[in-house]
């Protein structure tokens, strides 16, 4: 697995890689993980090759991988059956090059709208064409690209990228559960009993967290969970919100379950995992009518969508849920029901048994390589 991001980073790409690795190991596969940036050199006994990297302004905590000859050497020694490219960009491009030189089948997972994110930063606002050129080059050369939502599939196909198929994301139903709701936490956050509206995610320009200002007069407590480069300015812009910083594990699950409404404000999400986590926690959700949330929220059934370009639309959606507790409870219950089959083991099994298997079959039929050094490897 070649990953643009992995532990100790906490983000969608790193979390997905971790869940895929966990399930592959549970099923008896052997793995080699190649990742950008400093961090542990093993993960549950699996070697993690740390490629050279650099930090970019505003996102220094997200290392960008650089070409490294050790990548191809490690692949040659490991002799995998297949190379999984997690959100390939710079490091992924080099991993793909090495895989092709070795005759290895490749599956790439599109997970980050890098061009959309770049447009939110003045320094990178005009780089979207160059970004898409690199994404198109990477994804056009792999055997299969997996996109997490119908919106991201359409985005890739409109860009002329071939062999795109859907593969979603799982959710940890043991961790995220309505049973973790804590009245003590709710009393601490909202001692006067006002409903609690929460956002969980990175505090950065592309997440549009400032839109939470629309909720300032709705008679609710706004809670912001997460960290990032915009935290200080957001605390100034949202003086009535409670900022809790980064939370993980059981503490985060308890916070999710303690919300009355969950809101995600970013409009460049290829999937939006936090919406699934809120649904698994039994919380009514509000998300933008753009990108991944379009697949996760069925308006009026499992939550509500707001129009990203329409001022006040977020406020209207949240206001409706706060004013209609029966509708809120119904949407929360249906959202919880929606995610019951979306466990990580089930989702990764689909990755292995369908996508990996089909790509491996096509590789043996279309381009047999008798002396292939390339060959995820099955344990004996």
C-alpha cells in the first residue's frame, strides 16, 4: 500500500489506510506500507517504509512524499501481487511508476479533492489545472480507480479518467453508538438545556466552518471539535461557540452521541466520513448539497441538505431540525439504520473480493507475465 498520508496523521486517507490494513491482516494477507512523512516504522508488525517528504505552507502537518529509490527496491524485495495506491499524488505517482516497471496490477483510491482544496488558498488558487493534470496522469495509468461517492465518480469521469468504479467507506459501529450519549457532558456544554449543534473536522479554509455563524441566533449551543490552521481566527469569528480541540476514540464517540444535530459545512468532500459517524451515533445530520454528502443524506429521511452558495440555507436546515424534535428523531433513527451494513470489515471485504480480485484476474488474462516480480501477498 502506497499512502500519501498515514499515522500519526489523523485524516480520512490515513484512517482508511489503517482500516484496510487491519482487515487485510485479519484475513491473513501480508502487507508492506509505504507512506510519506515521519512516524512509526511498523504497524501491527507490518513494515512501514517512510519516504522522504516536505511540508507545504498552511498544511505542514500533512507531509508531501518525494521520489525515493527505496520504494521500488522495497517493492521488488516484497514481491506483492497488487499495489494499492491511497489517494495518489506525488508519492503515489512514484509508487505507480515503480509498480508499472515491475509489471504490478494497481488499484488507486481517489479520496481527496486536492484541486478544490487548493482553490481555497491564495498561494495555490491557480494551481487547479496543474493538480488535475497530475491526478489525470496518475489515475489514467492504473488498472482501476475507486471513488467513494457518485459525485466523485462523476468528477473523475468528466476529467476523462477511465476505469472508475465505486467503493465507499465503512464506519466503526462499536465505537460510534447512541449508547455513548452522556448527560453529564451535555449538562456541562449546555447547562441551560439548549440543544447542542456540533461540527467535527479540520479547521481549515476548505471546510467553510465560518458558516456556523448563521446559527448564532437559533437558541442552541454550537460546539466545534477539531483543530487546524484556522482555529484562532474561527474562535474570533464564532465567539459564542465552544471549541473543544482535537478529540479521539471513546471521547469523540461520546461527543458525537451527545449532539442534537451534526453539521458539516465543507463543500469539497469526496465522501464525508463524519456524517456517517454522526449517523451511527444516532444524530440527525445536515450537510452541503455537494460532493459525498449527496449519497449519505436523503433529504427529509436521513437528514437535510443545504445549498452551499445560498446564504442562510444552513441556518434554515438547522432551524427546522431544532424546531421539530419529532422530525429530528425520525431522521436520526433512519440515518442510524442506513449505516448498519457499512462496517469496515464489510467494506474492505468488498474491496478485496470484488475490486482486487477482478483487477488480479484481468492482469493474468490481459497481460500475463510469467517471470513477474510483482505479485497484496497471501500468507501461507
